[in-house]
C-alpha cells in the first residue's frame, strides 16, 4: 500500500499550528465576541476571554476620516497588552499599550493617506500623563506641538509651531491648570501670567484689504493652512504673517486689568470714582475692562466734564446690565476668561435694551 506522505506532512503542520496557538492563547474574530457585565467573552463560553481578538472595528475623524480594524490582546475579558490597528488597505493607524482595559503606556498614530507618523501620547490609567507630540504628516512629519500632561491636565512647557515646524507660535508654561507665556492665533497675540491676561496684547489688521481681495491662489493657500492647523493642533492659524497685515492696536494688561494710557490715568480714575458712586446701590457694580476702555476713549476725546444726570443714569443702567451678564458667567464658571470681543458684544446688547 502506497503511503501519501504529503498528507501526513499537512496534518502534522496543522497539529503544530494548533499546539502553538494553544500555547500563545486563543485567537478569535470580533464577530465571535460577546460583551457581558463589562467583560469580553467568546460566544457560548462562560470564562472571560484571554487571547487575541482580530478585526475589531476602528475609526477616527482626525487627522483624516478613516475606518479600519485592530488586533487586540485580552486578559480575563479586558483589553490588556498591545493594540495594533490598520486601514482596510493595510496602512498602520495606531499602536498602543493597554492594561486591565485602560490605556497604559505609549500610543502612536499614523495618517492614512501618507502613512506618516502624526501623534504620540503617553497614558496612565486612561489619562494623559507625560509627553504628547503632534507632527505634521503632510510636511515630512515636522514637529508642530509638544506639551506635557499630568492626570489629563497640561503641566510644564507647551510649544506650538506653524505647520512647517519652523516658526514658534505658542510658548506657555502650565501650573495648576493656568498658563504663563505667549500664544498667537487668528489675528491676536496674547500674553498670560497665571492664566490671566498680563503684559502686551497685540491685534493685527489688514489695512489694504489684501486678505479680502487677495488672489484666489493665496486665499486658497491660507484656507488650506488654517484648516490643517485646526485639524492637527485644534486651533486657528496665525494670520498676522500674511503680507500686508499690520498691527492695528496694542493693549497692556496687569493681572487681567486693562491699563489705560498713563497720560489719561488721572481722568480715568476720576470717572471710575464717579461710576462707583452712581452704581453703589446696584448689586453688581464691579469695574470691568470695558468700563476702563470706554473711559479712556472719553478722556482721549476730551470728554472730561461732568455729564448730565440723565446720561449718568443711562450709563449706570448699561453698566449694571453688563455687570449682571458677567456675574452670571462667574457664578457657573468662576475662572473662565471673558474675551474683550464678547464684552463688547454684551455692551451693545445692553445699550440696545435700554
């Protein structure tokens, strides 16, 4: 009788593979998975799953909307070990480390269309802890953001560059959730100390209308850069670099309080004193930066003479309305920074409602 050795070899290979798989743990497809009481089980089994699960769905909108699948390691029903995710075309998207169902260790991500690296984050118990870096996968993986975290809160130095990684935009130091340093975005440069505006604040403008009437090619390029910055860094691009942009105005703050021109300080102080007398019976009569800026404008225009009682009353009504809006925000968010443009909008609303 003739022996079919190839069949024996095939059978032995199958047995060897099965033994190897048993030694390394089970391997199942996501479609065989059941979720019970917060743990993963293989269908029709009573013991939480330990082994490798394939074809686990993965999806993300950043930096490019994409879907894919992962190979996850599990121990006693919880994701534990490596996670490796790829697109449907085989491009690696994520490689991360897990322990007892939570991200623990380094998570790395890649962009699907270029296949280039774009983000690194360190986690402890599913919270950001340690270094985080953002790279531009569309510009040779240039480093554009570097920051540190402690228990999901920024801590230490944070730097942001433009999308080329060459021009520093933001340089902050974080302590107890409050920033100190300089940040540039849109048409502004802001300076902070302990989370409060402090120092010179610069606002840029486009005096020749170049941004509005610029060639379509430049407009498209700016739009592309801004969109890329928003996607990768979560913020608007700094348009102050556009040719033709100029400094519109600069303001000085000390510990969050607007500082008027020293030559007008005496006049502003007098108006502030009068305001406090006029509003002493209002619940909210705190002097705001909007008040100080308004008084400075009046002083600069030579409006130093006392105003009529009717105008005083109207002014008090607007101020009281504005103070009420500020107080409402402070009640729910005591540490929230209220921007000047928001205050200006509220002031106009109060004037309209008079």
